[in-house]
C-alpha cells in the first residue's frame, strides 16, 4: 500500500516543483521606519529580525494574512499584512497585495480541502489536493478513510476533473480516475483477509465560491472495484459537503 501511494503522489509533487520554478519572486521597498520579521506566520511567533526603511526585500510566499520575505542578506521571516500595506513597489508605487477575490478564483491553480459523506453505508472522510492546467481541466489526488461497522478501509485515487463553467459562482464539474482500495475487516470470529484492489471511478459534483480563497464542494462518484474474483463490485460514494481553499 505505501508503495502504491507514493506512485500516486509523485505526479503531483512534480507539478508543484515545476510551478514553483516558474514563479519569479516579487520585490518590495520598505516605506515604514521598519518591518518586523517573525519566525512563523502568526503573532505568537517571536520577532527575530528588523528590516529598516529603504531596504529592498523579496516576497517568497503568502499564508493567509502573513507574508514570508527575504532580505538582501538572505534573512527570511514572516511579516503581517498590516505592515506589508505600508511597503512600496521598487518604482515607488503603493504595493498591490492582490487580495484573493473573484478574480483570483478565476486564476487559481492549486486547490485543497476536506469532505465528508457516505461510502456504501459507511462513514467517509476525505482529503484532496489538485493542480489546474487550465480554467477547465485539473488533476486531483484524493485520500479517503472509510469507517464501517464490520470493516475499515483506505483508498487513494488520482483523476482528472473538468469544470464546465469556471466563471460561474456555482460551477458543476465532471471527474474520472483510478486508484487503490485497502479494506481491513473487524471480525474476530472468522479469520478474514485484508484486501487491496484496484478501483476506477466516474462522477460529478458542484463547487460554490464562498469568499476570498474558500469554496464549498459536493460530489458523487460511482466506484468500480476490480476484485481478484470474477465479479467486480460497484459502490456509490457520496461526499455531501466539503470545504476547499485555493491559492
């Protein structure tokens, strides 16, 4: 099972490396008397460095309302949004923080989240992450934890998702893919073997743009389990509600 999971995760990690290599780091000019660099993205992290007015720093990445910056001496730290607002572009213009809004929703590339639902009568908890090649087409990795009365299960799938009208606030989508399912029976009266089978799925859903970087999602999949026996199994997978964020 771990080896199969690694094979599913490798394409997503490759896409992440390519995306990071293509991004140029924007530079800013400090206009306040100074900005305070924290060791982490939060007020609870200590201040370990101060960059003074007139210095030029690079924005490495953003996490909600905190920005990781790098000074000309290579010092990296986190700065709160309130201090970033007072900084300037190298041209002297006010800094545009590109706040996540409707326009950012349309240009999103990375997305992740969690969902909950039902897997053929068992409780389902799901986590997913994906990368969009275009406004309509994306690749998505999903990991499920299935909690049943007589058995528990784990599955990992990799598939494609096509969003029909990405410019709509409520956007329907179609998805299909493949993966693996591992089932562990709970029965102690009869010795039962664990099962690991390949699965394929086709489904659809809808995502609703909520606000800033957040969305709600709901999804249905029809899973086909390719067992080692002659008869394959069909399972209904419902994810009633989910919470997603994009960046």
